[in-house]
């Protein structure tokens, strides 16, 4: 038996912040399923309720990850939507997350959380260029590369961002920092002079994909 096959399978847990959505859905599915014992008519309710519960379990999955190698790792699963030179010399890498992606976000570097700021705004689709005015949570990390900014942006369906940490918390690279419920976007700002190692349209994995070149 090979070493890999002898290893236990990696556990997939549910994301923190899932219960307000998942528990009522699962309870409704269970109740409808039990009612089918009295009348088969309830199957018309139970079947979609069970399917919705399954979808919720898939959406709120939070798999374990082995951190990738690189100075800056992707904070999100998704697709690189844009790469923009910023006015202060930094480079913004915007990652769009569809409802099919894992929505737990991770720290791109090790360091200390210096601030976590909620900013109210709209709820345009995250792929819309005007989504820069959407509701968001702005993170700043004090790292070996200096200040690193990460922005979680709510989308048309995602109406809640759930930070897991507060200012002063210390994080290792690829630690979980928060959750965005249902399709959304995460931006990370690379320091001045750092070239991105990804391209527009490339898929990323939170805590694994390297964003910096060399």
C-alpha cells in the first residue's frame, strides 16, 4: 500500500457562519420528509427541500488546505477578474467567486490584523465594474512586506460578510479570516514593485495559489 493511500482522507468541515442559513433549511427538509410518512403529497415539498439542503452543504463546505509556496497567496477560490495598477504603485488583483466556489477566505501572508473595517454600500453583481461601491469589509495586515490590504466585497446575492477575526489577531499564512455568503469578490493589493504571477481568467485556490512572481 502506498503512503498516500494509507493516509486518512482530509476532513471537510462546514464554514463558521453557515448555521443561520443551513439550520432552518435542514429543519424544513426534515419536517417535510417526516410528513411524507403520513401523505405522499409531501414528497413534492420534501424533494426540493432536501435538494436545497444538499446545495447548502456544498456551498458552505470548508475543506482543509495545505498552504502553497509564495510570498503572497490567493485569499479566495475563484477566477481572476482583473489586474489593475493602482494610483499608489500597488497592484490590485480582483478575484470573482461564483456560488460554486468555496467562500471561506484566507490570509495571503502571515502577520497581524491591524484593522477590520465594514463599509456599507450597494449589492450589484460582483462581476459588474460598478461593484467597487458595494458593501465590503476592508482588512489590513502588518506583514514582512509591510501593510497588505484585502477587501471582501458583497455581491447581488451575498448580503452578509462574516469576519472571523478582529484587529490585533495574529495569523499564519493561509489561515481562515472570514466568509462571504453566495457569489462575491475578494481584492488583494500587491505591494509596489511586485509583479503578479497570475493572469486574468486564471483560476485560484485560497491559501494555495501564488499571486507574486519570483
